[in-house]
């Protein structure tokens, strides 16, 4: 029997305002991961948006055991690792939220 343990690790590089590129990619990954998991009949956590509707996404925190980054990548990995205080199994930020940081505050930050 194989006793190897595997970990999924996400690393995101730096690049200033170009952090928009990995943020868009991560948003697409959330969509794809959900669609794939549903198509394979996997048991996955389900999340609701603020309107109470089902989010058809899987957050990065459910896909990776660890996330890290350099410079702007650390902003993304930190945002995607945070959990809600009232529900400690639910993400505080989704990739689309992180993308919004760059779109809304990018010119101020960078």
C-alpha cells in the first residue's frame, strides 16, 4: 500500500497591477472546478451568495491545501485564504472579490 501524502499548493507570482491576470484565471478555476465536481457527482461544499442563491463555484480554499504568493500574489493568496468569522468554513473572499480589489483600488494601490 502506498502511504504517500499529497498536497495541492497554489503559488501566485508578483507583478503589480498585472495581478488582474491571475485573479481572472482563479475566477475561471472556481467556475470550472464546480462544474467538473458536479459532472463527476463529487460531494462538495455548497455556498450561498448574499441573496441566498447557490453559488456555482468552488472557492480556492477548498481546492488547495496551501496558498502563497509574492508581492501582488500575496494579496490574492491572503484574500482567498480568509474565512468568515461567523461561519469558519466559508470563504470571506472569492476570486471575483479579489479581482474587484484590483479593478476598484488598483490605481490607488499601484
